[in-house]
C-alpha cells in the first residue's frame, strides 16, 4: 500500500513468476470509494480509514522496488 486517505487507496502490486522469482509485471492501482446510487466519490465507512491506515503503517516497513515511492496521501 503506497497511500491512503478517507476516500482513496493506492496500492503497488507485483506479479512474480513462481518458478524463478522474476518480476513479470508491476502495477499501481488507484481505488476510489464511490456511492453507486449517487455515482460520486464519498468517504469510506467510519471504521475503514483507521484499518487502512494501520495496514499502511505495516506496509511502510517494507522496502519498495526501485522507481517507486510512497505517498502520504492520495491527492486528497
């Protein structure tokens, strides 16, 4: 997880070959929380931001691949 705020989540994902450990693909995924009735971006439910922030804190302990950086917010 590269960044999180009350409405957005940014993840970095690697697809790694099982046979030799080679990174086959890397993807940054930007997710937004949308109310499907209004089709507008809205904040996560009350418990979600704390849980995501705790997960981001754990992920911050691991090094990132070259060329990637952590974001402390998601453009809020």
